[in-house]
C-alpha cells in the first residue's frame, strides 16, 4: 500500500470522527501572501472533516501576547502560532501545552524534520510544537527593473558593493532601500548586516555574549556604522510602514532593495511576479553567506477536552502531509519541513534556499533562538533608538553591551 493511499485511509478514518473537530487557530498572517498560504492549511484541515475557526491578529508580537494572555487567562485557543524560538519556552516549562507526540511518532518527525527545528519543538523528548515551514529572516530582494534602469548589473557581494548599488539607484531617482520603519524590522536589518557583513563568527559571539564586551569591539562598531549609513537610502515614508507595504514598493518597481525574511516571496507570488524575471533574491553577500533557519510552528494549548485534543491532532496530521506542505509553503515563501516532497517546479529563490539548507556549515540560529525574548527585546530597543535618533555609534555600542549583559 503506497504512502498516499495509507494517508488517505488514515485521514478518512480520522475524518469519520472529525465531524465535531472544531479548531480555533490564532496566527498573525494578515498580508496577501500570508492569507493565501494559511488558507491552504485551513483547506487541508476542512478536507479531513475539521471545522476551522480563523483568528488572525496583525503583527507577530501582538498575536503572541494575545495567545499568552489567553492561555494564562484560562481561555486558550485550540491551536496557536509561534516562531521556533524561546518564545513559548515558558509555556512548555509551565506545562501549559499539550504534547503532539501521538502524531509526531506516527509521522516519524525525528526523521522528517530539519534538525535545527527539532531543538525548539521538543522538550523532555516529546514534541510540543509542530513546525509548518522554514523561513530565513535575512534575505535581500530586489526589483530587476529598477536595478537595470539604475545600471546595477550584478548582485552585491559585499557591504561596499551594496552601498555602490544603493548610490546608483538613488541617482536614478528610485527609493534605494524599502524599509518598514518598525523596531522588529530595523533589528532584522541590523542582525542581517551583522552576520552577512560582520561575519558568522562575530554574529555568534555577539548573541552568546553575557558580558557585552564584544559590542565595544571595532568590528562590531563597523557594523553599527554601516547599519546607520543605510538610513540615507530609506524614504521619508518608512516610519511605521508594514513589511508587506515595503515589498509592494519593489513589486511596483518604485524601490530597488528590501532586506526581509523570505515571507516576502509570498507577496511576489500573490502579485503573480516571477523570481528571476521580475525580482531577484539572495540570502546574503556571496555564495557562502550564512543562512538563518527559523520559520513557523503551531503549539497546542493544554486542554483535557477530548474533541479539542482530536482537533489538535487532526491539524498536525493534515498540516504536515506532503500535499498540504507543498501547497502551503509555495504560497508562503517558506521551505517545507519535509525533505520527501517534490520541489523541482519551485521558484529560483526556493531552490537557492533548499541548496543552502544542504550546507550545514552555513546554517545559523536566529537571534531569538539564542537569547531570551526579553534580551532580544532589549537589543531591539537599543537598535531602534540608534536608528531613529542622532545617537553616536559609541553610545549605541554601550547600550547594546548593556542589553547583552541583561
Ligand atoms: C515571522 C513569521 C513569518 C511572517 C513574518 C512577518 O515571524 O515567521 O511567517 O509572518 O513574521 O509577519
């Protein structure tokens, strides 16, 4: 009996008992691309007989705070989104999540999931989170039309080449760098420069630091200085702009570059733009650039309600199935969590990401996989303060050193 048929039989068996499987799913996917993608998860769940109640909350931090407050307040959703980081560590440690091992063992997640993701999905040998897609928060995106008109005919392979390209785009009358002026996006721009220009070693030493000394080193201050220099290439409409509206500036060929996670691809997909034709992408400077492995998971707030538990398990079964994995991730712009799916028809950027994932030496953890949410928040505050004021590099370095000592 082949895998597909076995899965169909399993789903049918489940769907018979799945009539009452109502799941309230809380997530923060509200952009065009994100909405199109989450509908694929919902479709897979409904196809198996489940009833999907969609609670979308704009903004990752808002959604996570709502989820945590609802769990703490005794009114948890059935299923909730997090990133595979320390964000939900306390929920796990305080026994506020159900494990999903009934599905994980049946589906052999230990063999199926990328090892970097397993680490954040398991506690005490059991799975408490279900990865649904692999995202790298540090990609460079560009409008091919804008770069061609500006005479930029190669992808920058260093920070100096990046500045030279930005200068040409500015001279040609386009917005050189489309940025959403929100703290989390400014922090993402900073830590992307930290690893792709400062280097993987410096990046790792910074986030592992507990005495903060590395933040006052010349090489770290060089990254801070390069980061602030980028401000001269961002348009006045940047403050408080959502990330997908920055992506829209590339889609409409008004801006040259955006530095943002590969969820941007979901926006290009939703606008029917083609990778390699309408837009380009690279995950850092040069062919061996570091590659951050993060993404999205769903957790299963603790409940003793048998129907809710069945809904949690049906969701995990359908969302990790090969069909839903391909349908969801191709729309979301993330990489599937299964290596046994056919991605030969995937776009150029997905192919670049899949190739990077096959080079373990390039893989890095994201900041919130290394430091606590509180320390990440303190570092984000220090960076957004530096970006938005005339604070000096030395003062910013001191503020980051203090955050690292946190
Ligand atoms: C990330 C998440 C992505 C995307 C992005 C922007 O944390 O992993 O799926 O939603 O936020 O909202």
